[in-house]
C-alpha cells in the first residue's frame, strides 16, 4: 500500500561516488523503484516532502558514518503529492506498524500531517515544536503560517499538551504568550534554552511528536531557509536537542522542516539538516527503554513541601539518571500515560528547598 503514496529515491542522482561500508547510506533499506524494501525489523523510516529539497538532505546524510549496529532504517523515498490528505495515510500506516517516521519537509505546514496521522493511533497528544516563532493567531486564517491554529482551536482537538522551544520574544505578540500561559503550555525562550540546554530535555522527552522548523537555527548555520534570522540556536545546540528527542521512548514521530535547497550555500544547510537527523538516529540507537509506563525499576524520592503541607513523589531511572515527577492528583484513564511528567534533577533539588518550579505547577494544572 505504501507504494501508492511514495516515489522512489533516485539513488544515481544522490550518490555521486560509491558509498563505503561505514557510510550510513550503505546500511539503509532504500526504495529505489524495484519495489519497497522489506520493513521487517525496521524501526525508523525516512520520508521526504518536496523531492528536490529532501534529496539534497539525503545526499549529505548518506555519506555520514553508521556506528549504530543493529538499528534497521528504511528510506522510503518522497511523497508523490505535496498535500496533507495524500501524506497522512502513509505516515499513519508507518505509525500503526510501530515504525517511527522521520519526515523531511520544506515547509512547517507539513508537520500537520504527522499530527493528523498520530491522531489515528493516539489520543491526548503531546506535541513539541522547536521554532523561532509561536505560529498561533486565532484571529488569522492563513494556516500555512499559523499552523498551530489547526491543532489548538478545533473543539475536538486531541492536543493534550504543547511544548514550544526556542521562540524569540521580539517575534511574539504578548497576547500569544498570554494565551499559551492560559492553556498551561510550556514556552521556552531562546535565551533560556541556550544557557540551560539540559533543562530543555524533559520538555522534549514529554513529546509524542517533535517538529523542528529550520528558522530556529541562526542564518549563519542554516542559510537555506525562506525566513532566515541572525539569531537562533547554533547547529551543535540543535543537534543536542535532536538527540534528546531520539532518546525519548515516548516519541512516535520526528520531522525537520523549512529547508530550501535553492537558497542554500555550498550545501551547508543540507549538511546541517543531515547532521540533526544523524543525531536523532544516534539518540534513538541509545534508547534505554526507561519510559515509565509503570514505576517498576525506578527509584522513588518523596519530598515534603512544608509550606504547603504536601508530599511530592519523584522517580529516577537508574539506567539513564533521568527524572520524572508523579502528578499529585487523581488522573483520568485517558491521561494515564502522561501521569509521570519528565523533569530534571534541578527540579528535584528546587522541590527539596520547599519551592516548586512554575513549569511543574502548570503541568499539574493540566490534570485538574
């Protein structure tokens, strides 16, 4: 069925010289036109939206190293028609088969296809977006730029929580920030994220989907985009965030959007996108299976908040050293998989000092 939506990878155009055995491209199951490769055991599938742009990323990605023994990855080519209704069934089929799609899209609007596909297999979705702007304006109907409108505003929205990473205040109307706060969404400014990158990890870890829009990187590191800005993450920071996403056992889909090969310089941006995807794959390869569907195997820490005469329960994974906090109120069955909220060691230390971070207070409000 997937052949109905996909066009093969033009391997001869992408690979100018033969790949060495240590190259990532030598280890991919690639759809080249002779029928789809076997997807048995495949954990991740690369899919492009916008053939020219996605193929430029492939050309850079294939030549990177492959120190991920045992990880089976397929490259299923490009979506034949660049519209949401055509993309969604292919992505949903992959997710239903427990294959994580990595979508390479030239416009963030195509991130909607990952969200709408996830709606077919998940309820109450946690979405994380890394972008320079919060693309939400209830009064505007231009969905191509305000794509969060289609996720947040519907009465039957399946969105449970939204995490926004790297937004820049000078691009953000105050009323948009107030609305995000009213809805108890996580909003992490660029400046805070750059100086406290490990504190971004719990927000990424809480996502079912992670979408990265290329304008979140500064133009010097990623010139091949339609709306470049002199400020943003540097590539090394973005790669670390992508690795956080890969390591999250909860994550079901990943996408990098906004690359325009026609605006690139010396393939710099194609290489940047390829490196972010590589670090996502590396994070996935190093998953430890400690997503706490139950607390079995986790270490319990109980903290007394003296001012509130209240107890909080934290859990720590001995495998990775990562932390969660248990929602201190009864949760509905539909919210059970969200009842342990990822947090950091600093959150635990702050609670031990009889203080609770504002982010965790907002998180608790989502369950009330």
